[in-house]
């Protein structure tokens, strides 16, 4: 018997199976019909020397193939040898799905990529509302760049700086860059706190910053507590390469997703019970996807919680400048300035220019840590994601222009407020409520009333209708680990006014289309009383922003109809 | 009890049982409490710990010293001369000239002028693995650098923020923690940090000797591989630098063939670091891995090439690294991993126009080669004058110098003493061979492209002083 060796193949079992196992039955096929793709998934083969059969062990099935031509047996042998055994192996990280791109959040992006909306060229395409990008103030930045050509060292006006900057690869960053960023961070937080330029560690975007701080604080297997709902990318950014874990702190809509001490303690106790070492708490303030900010009490509560447990606090404040309405944003930096009793060695702030200035393409991420060891370690790690020196110089000049920054921040907040109001008003008209937020580039939209039942499956079904029929790429709450199905994140700042109108019109049409159905259903009312009732309820939901119990036995959604 | 029993024997006598139990218990408790106390104060993760401490490699120590006290002809004539950083300052004037001629006006212009950038093109989210136009320009540039005979497929290019993350990403893709790569010594001192720190991958040195002109021998490779196997370690690949850093020699075609055969036989990957491919100043012919793979029918899926603009285009600050992989799975994974370290969009846009100007690039590469050669000649003739030997090299921005003649004995300790003397007395920062894992003590890497001609002479003069001190002390 010829054998091709595959390391973990149970030969004994095969031999037993040859005697008592399944006879050529439904899986019987001619060798000529053996598809090539099957071979690559084949785990093992065995070739009895003088037999015209080849036995293939595929997952849990033993399949026998009859071989007509002995040479094909040989080619099969070599082929399987090459295709499955001789392939240089890749790492687990390269082959597992730690990139987490299989969740709906990324599916929606794929749908958008296939059929992107364009006002003239593709007016029926998918509108991207899953991307938290701040495009409302591009004109201001453009204006500044045009009037300050020397800031880019690659122009005639700025070329005399080129030599020094082009070679600059020190992981501390250009001093001017660090100073400007520290100043900007203070300014965004209302100049209530000062930031020390020497504590600024740069990395490749907020993504890189999150990963870096996780590398610095956690060993494989350690965990961070994260209040839900949280940004869909955290699973990938904090866990993929670092092998750390995230443990949800479950928050509920009943108190507007407030992070309570009780929820924190519960999550911590659960982790202790499961023997998981908790290294810290990760707060996003202002919250993505909620668009709300944390109040002073919550922040203090979190501070005393982490001090008590002696764990770290990572505060992600990348949306700090997107607060467009009262109350004012409160940074964790302010809390530790106010109360010197807290151990500041445990606090780390993540910042970036991607959201506040709308520069995700610049890849500027910042770790601001109050812990010297973390600063030092992060510095060395930042060589894995340095910001281009050309970009550092450009940003240093831009952020040092006080007048411009003042104008930008004011204008940005104003435009965000207008967009936010337009959108919430539009949604309110068709009876859709949103969580009352005052920050961020998105809305947290409540479609619980439209769900068939209060499950993630129902949410996904509704989401598929929205993406395929309404053609809006919004992100379902389940991708943010929201504990209650029916919430959706809608990004509003990555499009212009016209697109906003189109998006709102589509939502209106969707709701009206479903609202028209009662007429059609009037006919079947007599035969089915429950349906009649259900539509009265839906009318209620659509007209008034009241929220019905998710546990109601009454079918709540017009989708009951669209699905059947 | 296992601990107690031998200790009982040591303590002996009649009180043996009590003491033998008490002593180890007390010792254990003491150590345990100390460890707990240590844990309570430690606020950084274990993997961060070793690096958070002071840099101990003389490579980083030297770099740190220079940044505190850099040499300047006028401002600080007694400062330390930098021979430790492989940086090319020879041709920046050419790029400056090109920029001021071609990128007039603001960085973002209006309308269809290709040389100008639209605002949307630089601020918004871009593909993490680089914009397509830059990949195309980069493929053209790479083939120009490698002599124009090989063509590179832009879809096989993944751009990263510098060569450092590029090699780290490759390590993440190819190996699990605990797996190993074979690396011929002497190798670039940064690999230790870049490849192993966060990935948990290990590097196994494969020693090359001066007798073979520091060319890798397959026998040594085989031996290192077998030893790793015996230890139960999984070897996932071999990393070669071509042109070699720090030696500066090029791998002969035959050796490359042998390495490829070896990789195929052992079913491992091969990473070729060709970051100095455009800095070849000698007459020797350079064989890129891509060229070998093009010419013959090797199994390509195990080959990966590293490249970057830091050395050949002197744009170290711009942070552009390239992974060129023939393996689709590696490409797919690497593309996803670049989100942690992608190239800044404005920088990408600027480079597209620079790299697409092929006639300028042609001129640049030729001038660059000539200028490196000139500096190399000045440097080695200086070494000859003072009677210091070196390896004749034809690539890279550095010279591999044999200073064992300035040492009393052949040991790493002696080498580090000499390095210390060079740094603190002669005020020259060269990289000692031990930092590059060289098995023969006494070798130093000296980079000569950061200096002007006059400063090279000053550096040689300073080395001469150390040589004379050595002679008089004998």
C-alpha cells in the first residue's frame, strides 16, 4: 500500500474502516470526476498498491474512488502531495479570522464597494453611511493648504526644509509636531488641561495607537473591559496580533447606555470567576457608536473603579472635537487634574486627527500616557507605525496656526450640528427616533419597532433589507456588540447635502411603502385579526416615537410581510 | 518534597528534617513575596518589559550618544562622528531640484493637472495597503532599480509605513510565536527587535566566516536547521539580505539557487531583503530573487521580497516599505495587517509623481551609484593608508572593516572595549560586529554616506589615532 503522509492522519481508523466501513455508496465517484478543488481540501489519501481504488479521507467521510487509469493515480499522488502537504505553512494569525472582517459591519462595506452611489453616474447605488469620516470641512483645509504651500516640504516654497525632514526618522517625532499636537489636544478640550509634548507617542492612526497600548499593557490572554456597544474594529485592533481579549460591560438603553458601577463590577466579577486576568478598562469618550459623551460622575466612577482594582484605564478620545452641542466635553485628563488622589500612572489617552480634523489619510495616531514606562516602551514600538515626516511637518504648521484652528473648530462644530439636526428632524418626521447625542459623526438610530422579534437574526434580516432594497449601508448594532437588537449606527458626516437628501428620501420612501400596506392588508383583515392589530401598532410606532416592548407577541414589523 | 529531600542531605545531621523543611519553605515564601511585590509594581506587560528597560545593544547606545553630541565642523568640532547610521545624504540635492521644478505652487492644485493633488485624495481614508497609482509607480521604480530586466506586478505589492513594519508583518504572516527564521550572520542589528519583539518569533543565526568572504554556505544552513529541529523548534523560513547589510557583498547566483533548493527541500519560506538594491556601486552583477525566480521554474509561492525607499531614495522619513510576495495568501493577510501601519496619503501622492518620472529616476540612480562609489573609494583608501583591512564590497552605504589588528585578543569583550574607545576617545560611532551577531570579533560596520569628503578624512584620522595608541601600548 502506498501512503502519502499527512502528519495527523489516523491510519488505524482508515484501515478499520476499510474492513468494516462504508462501502462505495453515495459518495462513489470516478477518479476522472474528482474535482481539483476537492484535492486541495483533501486531508489525506491512501493508495493500495495493487488496487484500483483510492481512499480519500475528507473531513469525517471516507470516500473511495475507482481509478481506471493507473497513471492518473500517480498524478493524483503527486498533486495531493504538492497541494496539501508541501505548501509552506502560514501562521495562525495569517489564516484565522482575527481580522474580524466577516461581520456585517464589513459586509456592508463590500456591498457599498460593489455598487457605490454617485449623484449622476449611479443614482441608485448604495449610499455609504457606515464610514465615520468627517468631510464637512474639507474646503477649509483646502483653503489653508493653498495659502500655505511651504507647509508641504515638497514644493518650491518649502523645499529648503526638504533635506532635514526627508531623512528624519527618529521615533520621538519632530519636536514641532509634538508641541503642536499637545497644544491642539489642550485646545480641543477647552484649554482646561495642558498636555506635555514629551508624553506624546505617535503611531499609525488610532488603529495603531490602540494596538500599541495593548501591546504595552497586556500579555496574550489578558483582557480589557469594554462597555457595549463599542466600535466594531476594536476586536481586530486590540486582539488580533496582541492576543489580548475584550470582555463586554453590558449597557442598556433603559438608562441611555450609561456605564454604571454595577455593570463594571459585574463584568469584573465574571472575569475573575473565569480566571481571566483583567488588565484594564477601555472607555470611548465621546462614544462610538452612541454619539454621547460621558458625564463627570461616570468618569469619576470609572476612575475610582480602576484605582480600586488597580487596573489601567484607556480612554479613547478621538472624537473629542466633534462635540457640537452642550454639555461640554470632559476629558479624563481633566478628572485626574481635579483630583490628585487618583493614580495617574494607570491612565492612557488615545487620540488621533482622523475624526476631529477629518484626516484619516494622514495616519496620525497618538498615545498620551501618564505612565513613564509606557511612554518609553511605546516610543520604541512606534517604529512599527511612524508618521511620515513630511506629514508631521505639514501638520505641525497647520496646528500651530491658531487663527485657522480656531476657525476650523468653530465651523466644524457648527456644520456638524446642522447636519445632525437635519438628519434627526428628517427621521423624526417618519417616526424614527435616535439616541439623544451631542457628539460624533453618526447617529444611533432606534429601529427596534421595526423588528419582527427581538433577536439578532431579526436585526440582521432588517439590515439586509436596508442594504439591498433601501440601498443604505448602515451598521447594525450587533456588529458593535450591542446587547439589544434593533439599533443601527448611521454616519452622517461623510457626504454632501444632496446625498443627505437622497438618503433621507430613501428612508422616507421605505417607511411610507411599508406604511401603505395597511390599505392592501385591509382585505385580509377580516380573516386575520392579529394582522389588523399589528398594523395599528405599526402606525403608532411610525407616528409617535413611543417604543413598544421588544417582548410583545404582536408581530411588530412590516417586514413580516416583505419576508413572506 | 523533591526540593526538601536533597536539601536534607545538604543540611545533614540530626536537625536535618526540621531545617531541611524549614529552610526551603522560608526561601520559597521570601521569593514568592518578592515576586508578588514585583508584580504589584510592574505596570507594563511582560512582553514590553525587556524593551522598556534601557537599550543595551551597542548599536542603539551608539546612536543615542551621537544624537546627544553630534559632530559639526563649525558648531561642535569635538562631537561624535556618525558612522553607525546607514543613511544616504549624497543625492538629496537631486530630489530637491526635481521637487522645486515639478511641484510648483500649492501641494493641492486645481483641475486635471496630474502633479497636483485633490483634497479628497489626501485627507480621506485610502486603501491601507497603498493607493493603486503608487503601487504601479513603485513596480516601475523597482524594476528600474533592479536593472530593468525584471518586471514587477503591482498587484503583488503591499505598501507599509517603512521597512520595519514590512518585515514585522511578514513575520506575523509566516510564523507563530516560538517558530524560527534562519538568518545568516552578520545581520542588521535592528532585525532582533523588528522581527522578534512583538511577534514572538525567534532568529537562529547561521554563521558566515571571513574565510568565505562572508558568503552563506549551505552546509552551515543545513546544520543550523538540523539543530533547530533537534530542539523541537519549527523553522519557518530563511531571511537573506542582498546586498548584505552590514557586509555589503552580493549573493552569487549559485548561492541563491542553492538557497531556493534548500527552502524547497525543507518546505520553508524565503525572505529576501533587497532594500539596498539601488545602492550598488561596484561592478559585480546583482541578482535579485525576482530575477532568479523569473528565469527558472522555482516554486514561487514561498518567496517574498522586501524593499523600501529609505535607502535607495534617501527618504527614510517618508516611511515607505514594500512587501512583494509571490504568495496570494500572504498578500491577502498582509493587506489586512497594513491597517496598523499604512503610508500617509499626502506622502503617497507626492511619491507617485516622483517615481513616475522615469527619466529623472534613471538619472538619479546613476548619479547615486557614482557618488556612493566615490565616497567608498575615499573611505577605503583612507583605511588602506592607516593599514586597516576591510571586505571589498560592491553594495550598500557602509564598509565592513576588520579592526582586529587594533585589539589585544580576539574576544567580544575586547571588541566592545575597542568600540567604547572609538566612541568615547576617538569620538567615532561605528557598529561593532557583535551587535550584528558576527561570530568573529573585531569587525565593525562603518557607514560613509552621511558624511562629506572632508569629514570622512577626519573620521579616518580619528581611527588612526586609536591605531597608534594601540601600537604604543603594545
